[in-house]
């Protein structure tokens, strides 16, 4: 006998799904591969940034004492004694020892030609931009030979010379060695990996990528691209779930269109448990996601396999633990299942494509996010304005495919199927997925939304 059906809210089912999993172990990834992963610990800078007092301009490093009070009508002339390009301390020819070597020293009445980012020489405490000096501009690519830069420079020809530290970036003024620059739990974007590189890291500790096995059930399904015969249709759910999991950084194996027999599904689930993964690993999945077969039809195969009576005497008698077949107070997507298959967490979604989609967003995404180490895997909703009214069923949270009315518009309107002749969405009318950019979440106690009402939405993509 199938266990009695349990009724619950969306939030309760999210909790039940999250309880199946824990964050995956930590691995070290180089910065390119770390992109999109979740950081497993705080990142402490190994470096001061800037590493030294350095110039913010192309110009001349000077001693404030020499230029104080100088003006274009009463300038000073300094002897240029060194050339300091970025990339290491410079100096007169023959002294240049490359990065890290001792740099030149500026004495009274002296200046050094200096480029942006170069270390300010000892003795200097300000930089005068080249355009404020008698030089006017530097010729790009001019050789760093003494002839090209020795001599004198008169300044200022514009501006006011320079107060102490003018155009000097202080060592550590952005970050000091030991500062925390990235927090544990950060989802690493391009911005984050660049900060890590600047802090001295080539690799970062991140949670291992989840391995997700996707299985769609339905004897009516044909593989994408195959012309369906009578009563058949393309398997779009396994394509959807696999792609959505992959976009969360998961490795995915996909078994599409498993026939509606307990035998076929049992074999398919065992096969995906010993699967080889695109990254070369051979290991059980961290999560199995099935679609279809959870409602009350005579051939609802997931329901069948979750029933201990059906499994008795089969190779799968003991394969299922923690099974829950539930009616979630939501529309669409009411029938949901979860269990462990030989210990592996299993989320069983309904088969109608829009139901499968909202179920992924509501239940699968948080589970994958917890596996990949996100500290708060529950989805955040944002508030928008209903650009049109619609009805909502009493007693069930309604999930509605919507789209923003315009790029900067806070109004959302229904995302309609390609064929608009008939009203109502219908969880089989998946063409609306192509135009949706959000899912409106209408609370169970709301039965109608009017144009202008506030509405909470889950943003997609
Ligand atoms: P089920 O939840 O298995 O009763 O499926 C309900 C309906 O959803 C089926 O009759 C199909 O029309 C559709 N469906 C189920 N699985 C898929 C799938 N993998 N791809 C596209 N449509 C599906
Ligand atoms: Mg089915």
C-alpha cells in the first residue's frame, strides 16, 4: 500500500528537501576553474596592495621641500638623476637591477622620471605630472637610456607643484596583508577571482561540484530531435533539468525517457548510480532528480517504486529509504516525492513541463545550492507590481510564469504561450517558458491579483 498522502506547504517541502543533503567536501581549484563555485573559507590577503608607495601619474618624483611654493611664474629646476618605470626600481644605466632591487635615491635638488605604478624612489615624497613640467609629455617607447631622461626639468609650468604625497598611492591603502578580502560562502564571480589574484592567490578552496543524475520517466516520450509517433512527445524535462543543474556548476548525467514500468525505472536508477561523470570521476551521484510518475495515474511509476509492496521480492526491495510522497499546497506542481535511492538523495518532480520547471526552481535549486556550499540556499523573492490582474486558486501557493513589461519596468505581466487563443496557462503549455523571466509567487490566501498590486517574484537567470 502506498503510504497515506502527506499535505504540506512549499516552505515545508523545501525544508524536507534541504534535509536530504549537506555541503560537499572542499577542493582546491585554480582561479579559472573556481569561477561559479562557492568559497569554502575566508580569503586573507597575502600582500599589501599597493605593495609600495607608488606613483599615480607619469611624471617626476620630487622632494616636497624642493618644490614648496614653486609656481608657474616662479618655478624650480631640478636635476633628473634616475628613471623609474613600473615593474621594478629603476636608476641610472648600469644600476637598474630589475624588480626587487634597491632603487634610486633622490637627494636635494634632484628628481626622478617616474611612470604610473612605479615605486616612488627613496627621498621623494610627491609626484608632479609630466604635463605640469617643462617636459610636457613623454614619448612612448623612448629607450630608458640616460640620454633620454637625464638633464633637468623645470616645474611647475601649470598647477601648483605638489604638496607631500600628491599623486602618491600609499602602500596598503587598498588592502593590507592579513585583511579578509573575500568571505566564506561567496559565489565566485569574475570580480571575486580578480580580487583573489590581487591578494596573492592562484587557487582557492571551494566546495566540490555536485554530481546530479537526471532521469525522466514516461512511455510517451521520445528523445529530443526524434519525430514523435502518435501519442508521443519529445522529452523536454530531462533537457531542462540537466541544463538548469549544469548552469549551477553541477556535473550531470542524463537518462531520458525511461518507460513507465517499475522494472525499467529500477534498472535506470541503478545504472545512474554507477555512472561515469563528464569530469572523469566514477562515483555515485550526490543527487538524483526524476520527472514524471508521481501523481495518481495507474502507470505512475515513481509512486509505484516508492511503494514497499511493489518492491517486495524485487532487486530493489531495500533500495528506498526516507520516502515521502506528498501533496504540496502549490499550483502547478502539487504532487512531489523525495527519498533516498540506495542512500543517494532523490527528488521526484511531477512530469508536466511547467510543473517540472517550477519544482526545479523551488526545490531542486536550493538542494543543489546547499550541496555546492551556499550558506543560504533558500530562494530570495523580490517585490514587483502586477501589470495586469489574474485569479489564483484558494489554499494553494500559485506559481505563475511572468515577464517584466520592459527592461527598467517593475511591472510584470503574464508570460503567455505562443498560441494565445485559449485563456489560462496550463502546466503543459511550456512555450510560455520561452518568454518568462520571473515566477510570481502568489500566497495561498490570495485569490485574485489586481493590476497595480504588489507581487513577489523569483527572478530567473
Ligand atoms: P506525469 O507527471 O508523468 O503524469 O506526466 C504528466 C504529463 O507531463 C505527461 O502526460 C506528459 O505530457 C508530460 N511530460 C511528462 N514527462 C515529460 C517530459 N520528460 N518531457 C515533456 N513532457 C513530459
Ligand atoms: Mg508519466
